[in-house]
C-alpha cells in the first residue's frame, strides 16, 4: 500500500492509501464529495540519515534562491591516498 496525496479545491489536502500504481488522477474528497486532483509530493523522508536529510533540506532551501558560486573551488590534492577500509587489511594478498 502507498499513501497518495490529493488536493480538494474547497477542503485542501488529504491522503489516501491505495495499492501501488492504482492511484487515479482524481479522487472523491471525503469531506465535500467533490473530485480532488492528485498532488505529487516528496516521498516520506523521515527515515533518512542525518547527512542525507541535511542535503535534502539544503536543496529545498536553494530552490527559490539558489546559492551563487563566486569562485572556482580549490583543486583537491591528488597525491593524498584515499582512505583505506579496515576490512581490506584482512583480505589475502598474492
């Protein structure tokens, strides 16, 4: 089951739980019985890790007023070795 969001022109937003892929473009409003149009919204993102949720919030904030880059970022030092995962040390070596 998935939760679909609909917008009634008189009553506002409401959610409907339907089988995945079966949501019609219009659905009857439970309050006034008029046909409400389907609204496309972001999926439930409350189970994300902190870095991912921060990135999603930051992207949402820059939607109306994007950040402006004023300079080219510094080049990364390519000589620095990438971090090694501890599990790789236990692998057999030829």
